[in-house]
């Protein structure tokens, strides 16, 4: 499954927000320095989705705030996990 998100690094808290247009925005505490935010984001998504980090691959947006991930899980599982934590 592909997951497209907008990332806001250097936030006070980690949280996932659904925007008015239905897109996902993920706020993370990590700073966007030398790939640290990307690694942190994969770890955070792994915990939220309940899948191993190896099941999450960054496809696009390594140095951009808009990112596309390949999630190694079914769409139903991903949506159910996200709906539990979305604000």
C-alpha cells in the first residue's frame, strides 16, 4: 500500500492529523538533519501501524516535506491503525 503524507519535523509532539482535504499530516519531534527525521518517522509509523520498520520503505521525498511510503501491510490494517491515532 502507498501512503502519502506531509511531514512537519521539529514539532513539540508526535501526532498524525487529517487535513480538511483528507490528506495526512504527521508532526514529529525529530529535526530534519542528515536523514534523522526520516529514520524517526519510519520508527514512529512502525509503532503506530504495528508493523516492523523493515515493512516501511520511503519511495519519494527524502529531502522534501511531502513523502510517499510503501507500507508492507494491507490497506484495512493501515487505515484501522491510523484511525485510532488521528486527531
